[in-house]
């Protein structure tokens, strides 16, 4: 990555790099270590890396925010357009 230092185990926000932290938390095989060091080289490798990141978040107690509720009904939509009808 251009402009990103890989020597430090901290990101630009001052947060610890999850990859370095994950290496210390788990006993990993050679392929997992390679993915953490070099990044994914295929779609399936990116899935494995994503699973490791989700495992790290679970161990750290980090939860993703709930997505917003964007549900609506036809009845609500019809009521919302009544103000535009003449």
C-alpha cells in the first residue's frame, strides 16, 4: 500500500494493527501467517482473512453496529405521496 508504513504495529489512528495482535492471540498455520503478512491473493484467501478478522473482533468483544431499519410498507408510501397529489 502506498503511503502506509508496515513497520509499526499501529494504524494511523493509533489503534493496534489487528493482524499483528491476532498473530499473538492464536496458534496459526503457515498459510494463515502468510495471509496476515502479505494479504489475500485470491477470493477464497480474502474469505479466510475476513474470517480471521471476524474471529479477532469476536475475541476483542467488538460488535458491528446494527444496520438501519429501511423497511416500509406500501401503505406508508401511499400516505407519504398524498401531500404531492392535487
